[in-house]
C-alpha cells in the first residue's frame, strides 16, 4: 500500500531562523526549524519624508529597507513618541494587508485619515495625530526581521518638528524648470515650492517630446523631495518638450493638484478637474 502524503505550500514563505509546529487533530505532530541564512542583516535605508519639519496634517510616512521584511505585524516594531516623553497610540492605521511595494522593501504608513479630516468624528473625539509646535520621534526596533530571518542591523529613529496645517494644493504653474543643454544626458531639474510625496513622484511625472513620445530615463529626488531630476537614456535633442504631470501628485498633507485632502468630498468642486497637467519647456 502506498504511503499517504500531504504537501503544504505556505502562502507566505517560511522565515529563516523561526520554528514552526505541525499539528494533527490539534496535537503536536512535529516541529521544524528553518535554518538561519547567511544573508547580511537588513538595514532601514530611508524614512520619508526626509524633512525635519512637517505639517501637522502629514498623511503618510514611508520606510525603505535594504531587504524584503516580514509583513503583517509592522506596527509592533514602530513607536511614535511626542516631546520625548509621551508614547502615542492609534497614530497609524493598522491595515491588513499592509501596504508594501511589490519587492517587500518599502512600507507605507498612513497616519489615521479619520483623525486628520476635521469634519469626521475621529478627529472631533481624538484630535489630529500630530499637532503643530510639538516634536515627534519615530522609533523602529531592530527586533523586526527580514524574510531571510535576520534582525534589523540596529534600532533606527527619526525626529521631526511639526508646523501648521498645509491647506494648499501644489501648483505646477509656480514650478521652476532648469533645462539641460542638447546633446548631453545632463539632468532636467524641476524645483517645487514644497516637498512632495516621495512615492507618487516616482511615477507621477513623465517627460514627453513634441511627437508625444514618452522619454525613458532615470529619476532622482533631492533637496528633501523639493527637486525632481530626470536624466534621459539617450542624449537630449533640440526641440520642444513637455512635462505630463498626473493630477494625483500630492504634497505631504495629501493635497493633490485638483483638491485638498481635507475637503468635504460631497461638496462639488467649482473648478474643472484635470487628469493631467502639462508644463512646456524647450531644449536648445
């Protein structure tokens, strides 16, 4: 008689260094331990926004790691402290599933929108997650493991101050474009009046030539997300170009090019909303 076999394939890969139990009829049948890998410890590469001062209606924080991290319990490794003494609870949304990029290396943390929007009950009862004039410290524990089973290299922290609410939408008309010379691959630079959302900037602006073709190239952000730099894969040619700017592009408070995040969605906008904003420039 052939032996009966059961194959188990986990939806989430096993984590190196952890022990798992196999139960049969609610009784321990066996235990397995996933060996430690020889991969280096993960690091927290960046915390966005990179500014040291943010508006009190800050909407999102991004954590960028060097390796894919264990998902599902991220908030147990994150602590927010106000004025170096008060540990805050309920600041971030406990979303399941969590908001990770496809590679599992960048986590989006949402500060509770219900507390940020001033016309909602959570805001009236609990107040804003952050308040102007206070200092906050975000701590990330090194007990957080990568999917390879390695703890973060060390504890990480970022301290920032808060200023008054940002109640204005970004305005592309006011942006300054620094144009590179033709026959080079030097950066085209766009200077914003304020820091913009790190993640959406990665894909929210395209450079298009006079024939309507999208120019491929490399993006860099600098000056604390106030400057967008674009270098083409092929040298610039002379002629007219345009920036195709998606209306969903946001500032740190979630205000996009069409509307404020804090607006009552039931109130109809008086202006015609656009999907794409265009800004022209010429290379000589």
